[in-house]
C-alpha cells in the first residue's frame, strides 16, 4: 500500500499494496473538516508511527557501532535532532561524578573490582545507571589514571589497570616485609635469650663468674684521665661481647683501654658473668648496672620519667604497628620509619642514658661513646687528639658522602618542619650527624644546658602529641646538641649496614667503625649475609656458651 499527499495538503491518495490501480481520492478543503478527512489523517499518522518505530528498533538492535542507513544519515546531518537526550547527558554526568573528590571514600575498597574484566562483567549484569558507573570507575582507578576521556568518549587502558593492580600488590608486599622485619627485630631471638639465661645461671653457681670487675689493682684506672675511656650502654650480652672484643683486638695499646659497660638490673648478672669468664686483659673492663650509680639512685631521674611519659603517649597516639600498617595513604618507606620508631631500642633506658654521661662519670673529662651494634676495626686512640674547638660532641655528618642513600640526611629528614616549634628554630637544610660513635668532651658539656634542653624538647613533643619528630633519641639529640657539634672525618664512622645492602665488604673494611644501624642487626637472621662476617669474626663459636645456645656464624 502506498500513500500520496499533494503538496498543497488538499488531496490524499492511497494506492493498494498489490499494484492494483484502484485508488481512493480524498478531497481536502481548508474550510470544513469532514469525517473522511479525520479517518484518513489517522491512517496517515498510523503509518508514520510505524515508520519511526522501525527506525528506532533497528538502531537499538544494531547497537552504537552500527546503525540503519536512515538513522546514520540523520545523525550525520544533525546529531541534535536524532540523538536521544540521554546520549548527551550521560557523559556530562560521568564527568561531574569523576571530578568529585569525595567519591573515593564513597565506595568500600574491598568491594572494588580488581580487574577490567570484572568491572565490565559487573556493569553488564547490573545494568547500572551513569552515576553508579562513574562511582565504580572512580573507586577502581583512584590510585592510577587508567581511564581516559577523549573526544567525548570514555575509554579504558587495560595495561594501566594491570600496572595499578601490580603496584598495589607490590606495596602490600613491601609493607608486609617491613612488618615482618619489625617483628623480627623487636623480639628477642631464642639464642640470645638462651645465652642470657645460661650466663645468669653460671653467675649464681660459679664463683668465677662473679669476679670483681675490674680487679682491685686496676680500679684506679677507672678514673685515670690519661687513659682512653670508652662507654658502652647495652642490655645485649652478645652484642657487647663483639664491641669489646673488636675494640681491644684493634687497639695499639690495649693496656691503655678502659671500657665502661653500663647495663640494667636484669642483664647485670649475665653481663658480669660473660666478662668475668672472658677477660680482655690487659684492657680494663668495668660492668655496672644503673642502680650501682649514686647519681641514678638519688631522687628523681629525668630519663626514667621521660621514658614513662613517652611510652604512654606513643601507645595512645600511634596505635601500635597495626594502626601504622592499616594506613593505606602512606608510602611504604614512611610506614617502615614509623615501625622502626616502635622498636624497643628507642624506648630503652640504654638508649637515653647517654644524655647523662657527665653525671655518670664525674671524674672523666673525655670519653668515646659506642653503640652496641658497632664493630671497631681500627685503633681509636687518635680520637683523643682531635681538637673539638670548644664543642661538646665530635660526630660524623650524614649529609655528605659517596653513598647518597645513607649520607643524605639533613634536619628535615628527622624533624617535622611543618610544625612552627621546629620551623621557627631550625634550618631544614642543615646537616644532621650520627649517634653510635661519638667523642664527648665532658668538661665542655658540664658548662652547657644540653641535658635540660633535651628534656625540654621531649616535653614539647609530648605536648604536641608526638608530632615534632618520629624516631627515638636522635631527633631530640640533634636539637639538644645543636651548636655544640664538631664534625670529624667520615673514616671514623660508617653507617647504614643494618638497613641497606649497598655497602660492599671492601668499602666497609676501610672504616674505623662500622655501624649496623637499622633493623637488620648482625645477630639476627635478617642480617645481610655479605657483611655479617665483619661482625661474627669477633665471636668464638667454639665457646661452650655459644655452642650450647646454637649461635652460629
């Protein structure tokens, strides 16, 4: 059937569909509306609606990539005429949703599709609207720009999704590694615990393990300013044994070496038993617990009070290792630094006691302080010939050196310069210096208020909810000794052997003192195997206590 309408709209002709010449002519006048005119107008509208329905159905069935010939012509001629209203509004709605920063928090991370295939499958199955689509998309690409918008079309970069997923898995693996290292470094290994117990038992049953240290005839050497006095504060018997053995073994004049070992009450018996049964003559070794010092038992002890406040505040504000690891917005290296701050070492009185050296040794005028994670590889007597030029602390700077990873530390690496207390008093570009091997002029120290300054800033940090710095004793030490440090040659102190494995054995052997600062202590299984022999060489593995506790090289 065919339909013909005259240009003047006054005549409508209907031809039968089978080619019959019979037709119906309808006269249309502009003056009167007849019944026949109404009938044929309805008939015309019926055919027109069927025509539009067929075009729409063909476009829907063939999809976006294909279209009917008439539909395509219409879209090319005038997209605004043929395109549906939703096709214009959907991209704008997606753009608006993607630009909202709050969307990232609107979708639970665990519910986000992990692959592009899963995302497409979810969109097909749920038939989501544009806003839901954009929300899911934003949540999925929040860590990487995997989706791009070009020429009004939204496209996906599958490769970027895979890279993003791999980066997320790598970050989780790194944080897990740091967490495991934190647990391994914070706990007491079974061999070390065994050694302390066996030595304590030996101290209670063997008179030879309770010998007076030093021997009565060598007691005057403890206050002789003409000798080389070293101070070691530790509650680790094995670590102290290596420091003492390496110090004496490399001294040109071991008879002039006086080693003052400071420990706590629980470790005193094992420590005395070890050095009683393993004498380092002709050097002089003294073992004293903190409660043996008159100054320490006399009234209030600031270091103990500071430790208690610091421990309570850290547990309140930091939330422990689980809270640190749960923070998904921080970089793994920041997570590692915060985990290290929770190490028991930073809350040990052995680590804080160095700030009271003038009170602990009132008869001495100059000492060298050693951490228990160092190894001495050269004679250290020339340190007494260094002119500190009126300063208190002789230390190695940590902002210059061949190893850019270790020797690139400035004050900004330890102090929070976004806090006004810090930014108003210090320069972030100023070089930091290292604890672990320090020359202290005690006479010059007694003329300053370094200890008072140290506790003043500890209190400020507590009042600021521990926001002035992260790590334990070095940041307040950097503040307390500010302006009282004399820089010495880097040869005397090599750092970083406990947190990076870039240092070669050949380079380490050239330093006078090597420092295993970091979590990978040489007495732990997580130590770097290439450089660990530099520490184990000073242990006698045939010793009965070493063998009984299964301590192996």
